[in-house]
């Protein structure tokens, strides 16, 4: 995986998280912020926020590694590898269009788990913040939530078909999405709490996801049409 791809994914995640993550996870951040002890200094508050976000990122890394490993089992043949890139690219395009609100490709998934009794029971338990560990567990619970934005990035992992690369991609995604949630944790009443602005930045990120998906399809097609140099290598 090249550096420009990681930088592109980081920027897409960063921009999109100011729209999507603040809208979807912002309520959780505000909920646990209200449960924090009132006498904490800024250093301790930061530590609590980091615990929560590290919980989320842990789940994303594990999911990325699992998806990367499973897809690598089908990537031995170059045509399969190309097919994986094309499949991942198409899913990213559909995910991006869905995040724009044009189709309901991802919508029904995002509400399936969080409405379950098990999730609501565990959420209330961890939100009590009896120990700092509860915030890390709350982050893990948040990371398990079905999320269209997460699925868009997991689909990019499919194309690269490597467990380590998958973990790296999702770690980059997690670090990028942590930034706006940290800002929100310290400054709850910012411009980012405005739904209209969130919608604008989410649309920008969704368009970027569509473009990245198209590029992945293009990368996949190249596996089916090797260059002249590659033909010579295979002949020898």
C-alpha cells in the first residue's frame, strides 16, 4: 500500500468524521461527559477521552485485520485479486452514494444493533463509569455498532487483501475519527454540533469515498490487462 493511499484515506475519514461521527457518536460522547467527575483537570479529562477512543480503535483494527485475512485467502490468483479490488471499489461507491442519502444501501444496518436490549443494557452499565476501564469498554461497544462510514473503509481493506494492511487502514481510520470526537469532548457546543454544517462535510467525504472507490475499480481492472512489461516477465 502506498503512502498517498493512506494519506487519502486519513483525509477522507477526518473530513467525514466531522459530519458523520459527531452526528452518530456525539450523543455517546456527551452522555459520558456528563457522567465524568466534576473535579477532573484537563489532563485527566483527556485521558478519559483517549480511553474511550482507544476502545473504538481497538475494534476497528481487529475488524480490519479479520477482513484483510479473509480476503487474502482469495487473492492468490491475480484475477481474483483484481476482482477483489473491483468488488471493494463498487462497495465503496455504493457506500458513498448511500452516505449522500441517495440510496439506502447502509441505512438499515446502522440501527440494527443499537436498538437491541443487550446493547442498551451494556451501554447503561458502562456509562456508569464506576472505573476508568468502563470508558474503554464503552468505546469497544461503540466500535461494534453497525456504521456505514466504517463499512466504507472496511470495503477498501478487501481490495488490499492483507491482514496487516487491513489493521493499518482501520487504525488510520480510527485515529482520524478520534480528532473531532476529542474536540467535541472538550467543546461540546461548537459549530460542529450544527446539523447543517455536519451535512456539508459529510457530503464532501461521501464524494471522496465515491472517487476512491472508482480508483479502486480502476486498480482492479489493471489486473485483467497486464502491461507489456508484465507480459515479457511471464514469457520468460
